[in-house]
C-alpha cells in the first residue's frame, strides 16, 4: 500500500511496511521534505478548488512539473460527477504530458458512475473520502467506508490504481482487508491523509503542551506514526 502524507519519510514508511508518498498541492508543495524526490508524489488541486470550480491550470502544471509528480488529480467539481467528467475530457490530456492523470469519482456511490469510468477506460481513479455530498466522513466513517468498500470490490482488478482521498482513521481501519484484497488482484492502492496533524485525544494534546497541532517536524512525524499504527495494525 502507498501512503501519502505531508510529513512522510522513507524511514516511517519502512517501519510500517508501506511505500512512501508525498502530497503536493497548490496550497502546500512539501518539496522541502528531505526525501521528497525519493518517494512517490501525487499532485492534488485541493478541496477549495473543487468547491469553487475555479482552476488555475498554468499554476497547477507548474507545480506538477516542479514536483516531477507521478500522478496528478484532474480538477474535480465537488459533488458533481458530470462536471468532473467534463473537466476530465478538457484537462486530462494536457496533464498526461507531465504525470499520470487521476479521475476523482465524485458521487461514486451513485449507480452507473463507476460503470461510466470503466467503460471509458479510466484506469486511475480516486474516491473522495473526506467529505461526501451528504456528510463529512469524519462524522459518518462507517457510511463512507461501506460506500468505498462497494466501489473497491467493483474497481479492484478493473482499475490499474485506486486512491482514497483523505479517509478518516476509522474508515481506513474498516477498509484494511478489502484494500489488501485489491492489491492481491493487481490494482495499485494508495491513500492520503493529513488528519494526523490534529491530536486525536486529550492525552496526546497534553503531550503537545496543550496544543492540538504539532509545532515541529519531529512532533508531526510522531503523530503520523501514531496514526499509521492505529490504521494499519
């Protein structure tokens, strides 16, 4: 499994038996990470762009090229599969000159959405797992995980690569088995998270001196390790 996180290091990935990946976005490139160019790299436009629909193509292409990204999310439109599909036809070919384009399957739990992607030979697919149109996944992780599991059982073996965008910890724990099965069927599986950067409980907040978020890279890496320990073991 490939895990993408702002504070990922090769050492952390090796410790948990995963492949290291770095998220780069229009709001945060993370390319100052000492291992940046030794890891997988995925470029993402970010939720703010998906919600506004305003897409700075030139700036995004510059980021993709600077990061030498392996994958790049084609700009999606939050909660709108058809508009996202229109964006795919508009932007995927130009993005493909610099990185493998990834389709964000908005509304993937609706009938025929995944059928449409498979029929159009879209091979690199991302499932939104941070917010669904009807709920934040942090509030209903089981609902989002159940939707993702159904999608994964359809995509695994058909898609070359499935990426989970921002799944909450509890959803990842529920999906561990199906993600491993998916890999066994030859589909590359990856996910990204920045959720670990907020202390999950009062005990860890106390360790941070009363703060909810880390102040140093060492604290951030320790919190990433704690998140991975819960998610993967």
